[in-house]
C-alpha cells in the first residue's frame, strides 16, 4: 500500500471516530443538565445507536454493495450528518432533539462498515496493515474527549458545542471522502436477499448448545454495557469529577493496550476464560462505581474506567473471534452480521431502555441520583449472566 493511501485511510479513520466520540460520551450529561431530559429519555436517545445498527446492514447490503462506490456513500452520509448535527446543537428541547438524532444515527452507523470496507480494499495484507490504521480511530475518540475536557465544556455547561464540533468534523470528512481511493461496489449486478444482509444463514449455528449459550449471553451482557455508555458521564459530572470526558478517554487507552495483549493471553487462556474474565470485569467496574466518590474513593472511579479494555476486548473482541472460528468458511460473513445485529442492535436497545428506567427510579432531585443503587443493577445483571455462562458454556475445541 502506498504511503499516500495509508495517510488518507488514517485520516479517514481518525475523523470517523473523532466524530462519534465527540458527542456520544457526554450526551447524557447534556440531556440531563441542559435540556432537562429524564433518565428514560436519555436511554431512548442512546438507543438510537441500536436502531442505527439494526438499519445499517440494509444500507450497506442493499445500496453500498450493489450500486455506489463506498467512498461516495461515506461522503454523502457525513455531509447529511453535518447538517443534522448542527441542528441537534440548537434543538430547543428533547422533542426536536430526538428525531434528528435518530436520523443522524441511521446515517452514521453504516459509516463504521464503510471505513473498514474502504480500508480493506486498498490493502494487500489486511492482517498486518489494518490494525495500525484502525488504531487511529481509537486515538480520534480519545482526542475528541480530551478537547472537551481541555475546553471545560462540561464544567461550563456548554456541551452543545460538542455537537457543533462534530458537525464541523463531519463536514470535513464528508468533503474529504470524495478524495479517497475509489472503492466500487463489490456485488454490482448481483441479487442480495434480506437473509444475506442480516446473517440469517448463520442461524443454524444456534443449533449448537454452546454457541446458543454464547449468543444469548452476548445479548444479555449488552444490558450492563448500555448503563456505562448512557450514564457514566452524568455520574462522574454529578460527583464533581474534573474534565470527566477526558478521564473517560483512559478507557480507550486501556482498550488499545489490552487489544495488543490479547493474542498472547488468548493462547494461554482460551475462549471460555477470556469471556468469563470480560464478564467479571463488568461486575467489578460497577461495584467500584457504586462505592467510589470524588474524594478518598477517587481511585475506584479511575480503576472502573481503566477496566474498559478488559470489559470490551475480552468479551466482545473474543466473541467475534470465537464466532469467526465457529462459523467456518461457509458462514463467516453471515455470522458476524448476526452477532453484530444481536449485540449492538437488540441487546444494546434493551439495555438502553432499562438503564433509563433505572436512572429515573433512583433519581433523588434535580441532577441528583442514588448512584449506588443504580450501579448495583448492572452489576447484578452481569453477575447473573456470568453464573449462567460459567455453568452452561462448553468450549468445544473441535468447533474452534
């Protein structure tokens, strides 16, 4: 791959995740403090990610793979996204904010697959070349949150600026996308079924008791995951943690570190131990949040954030690897589509809905909550999933 192409792909990846991280982490705080939204409304707002994940495969499968070059669709989606983000930044209430956000996420979520597709098509050896480019996406997410902390937008109550920052970045990436290497549709002229798009061909994998247990556990563990994404930032800001979004970016640093360590650990531990440690990390994280504070318990908050690498990598990345090996050549693509739809779509949607209701249940005043009770709910859910998984999942080596 040419150096100029590598630079282009790196910029694309950086901006694509800068755009997501630039508003997603702090949206819960913005909704609660500046728009006066309830916890339930906050959960519904975060649930737009799941609706985007559910609809995204249809945009990719029915449009990008058959009719238009990937970089052109990426450009159009980000240009539309820029206009929507700017409107979101000035929306006067949740009634105006939510519909625009829903449309935005339907536009944004397909870009996650598009940037990967554009990258892979330009690479001679994706296994070696892709990680060094993909890591720029994580760095983009980190930089966005460092900017939010550095400019004190949380402290000053000016988080609407996160959406304006995102709009400007989205406009830039939208224009830049048309300059990316051409990535023509790979299935032009072919007939694609709904089953192909959502991975229904891989449903036969659920006949295996072990994979069925893994599949259901993957959906269930997304419930505690949704609590973190929805309410970690409001929680930290409510406790008075300085530059909370910047502190949360330590979770992405941890994610990169454990991603690099995973190949070594995977060989020694195997699938089941990796998945159990990932689930256990969720339990520990929420217990730390429940007992932590901005004084003597500050270390608990930081450790809870730093556990993100284990929480995410050990369960979700390990699960993707396990699914890939279990599926075999015949169902590889369909299996990944199915597990993504189940987790980021169905599982997270359930989780966001529950997290909002729980947050409202333990609200004690304006911008005040009983966080101990709130965090013990996802800790309990994660513990239940871990116990069921530990007893029922069998790591059948013959299936990978």
